[in-house]
C-alpha cells in the first residue's frame, strides 16, 4: 500500500512508519522536520501543519491508499489535511485518545460512553481532551471516505516520549529499595505502540471505519508483573517495596504523574485501566506479552536515550527522592539506595 503518515518520527508515528516499511509498503512522512529524520526508506515531506498553503505545496497532487494522522494539537490542522486529502486517499486514521470521554470515564465503558465537546475548526490546543475530540470531528467532517478513530489510551513501548515506562526502568536499574504502588495484582490496560501501529495499518488495508478503544484487554498485565519485568530486563537487584493505595494517598504522592502508569484501583481513576475493548479485539487488535514490551523499551532506551518531551512545559513524570522517602516511611525498613 501507499501510506501517508502525518507525523512519523517519534512514538506511534515512528512505529507506524517502521511497521509499514517492514510490510513492504511505500511510505511518505509529513512533519515539521524538527524531531529528527524518518526511518530509512520513507519519503519525507516537510511543512508546518498550521500553514495550509505550505501543507498543500508539500503534498502536491499525490495520492495514497491510507493516511495515518498522529496530530495532538489544534484540530484545525486535522481538518485542513482531511479536506486536502479528500478524493486522494481511500482511508483515513486519526490516532485519538480515550481522553475524549467525559471524566470520570466509567468502568467498563465502551465507545458509546459520552464524549467531551470538540470544535473541528479550533486553533486551541490547551485542553487535550477537547483538542483530541476536535481532531476526531475534523477527520470525520473533512475526509470523504472511511475514517478510523483509534482511541488509544496508555501507549507504552519503544520511542515513548512521555517517559512513563522509561522512568520505572531507569529507577529499578539504579537498584536499592524502590517504593512501588500496589497492590501488585493491580490490573493494567495499555497498548504497545508497535501493536497499535500494526493494527491501524491492517485496518486501513481492510478499510475499517468507526471509533475503537485501542488498548489491551483489562489485566493484560499487572503492576507487579510489569515492575518484575523491569527488574529482569535491567538485571537489577532492586527490592520492590509495595505500598498500599491508601498509604500512597496519605503520603501525598500523585498517581499517573509521580507514579507513572499506576492508578488506584477504586475511585475516579478506576475506568482508565478497565475499558471495554471488545470492538477493537474483534477488529483484529492483538497485544504482545509485557515482557517483550519492557525488554524492547530498555534496549531502545540504552541505545538512543529518552528523546526530548513533545511538550516541555508539562511536568516531568516520575517521583523524586522526597516522594520516595515519604512512601518508604509508610512501610518502614531501611532507606532507599537511590
């Protein structure tokens, strides 16, 4: 197939490009040219997504079988591209997010759950959920063919720029006593970016349309297994010291940000690791074992290092030494070796 990836130099976009090239597809990437070159073998085009004339000039009159759009900022950029590519592509995928659902996301919510308001012509990207919903509407409004909305939730694996799994890998690699948010059997739900990439490419080839919660089944792994796999991948002798959700809250350490990936099993966050993904699974989404995701992420991190964040104004993820000390104080024992 002829694939156009709007994005393509980091995380999901990079995984899409590499997966498509491995399949023998003809790949064109479209970026601003500030995040590094695309994979060898892809044809690169460059322009600012917010400049319609520059976009039109860069894409010319070419046609593609499928488009994969990874944009996460102002929805108007999606609308402009979708309109420009109408009649010139057979299928359009918008890499969206489960953040489009009204908060708090209900436990076991499927794609019929209420979504936030979004404006497809908006130039505002300050509200991530509204921007992502606006991007969905922009793809549906601007493109004249089948549109797949891949609502991707937590994405892990190589090329991750947010640094969630890299935080745990690096911290466990340092050794010592590592406070870990429990319980260890806390089920997790995520998708390896490479599995997401393969699935959207397959869906494009099969002209699949509609909205899909594009993550693993709930409990694909657990917090305990994930961190044990981190210890194995790094050959670390770190001690995993488990802290109860109640103790985490009492210590004032924030889930998701200071404790990446983890969310308490009850309360408003419960639905983020417990969404209904039966539609995506029925449409062919499969997820590799957590051991492979962890090991490959560590290998990539060792080889390339963590890239600069896409949004440097946002706080870095991961607990600092003070947060660790507060957590360890709740369970006693010797201090961390960090």
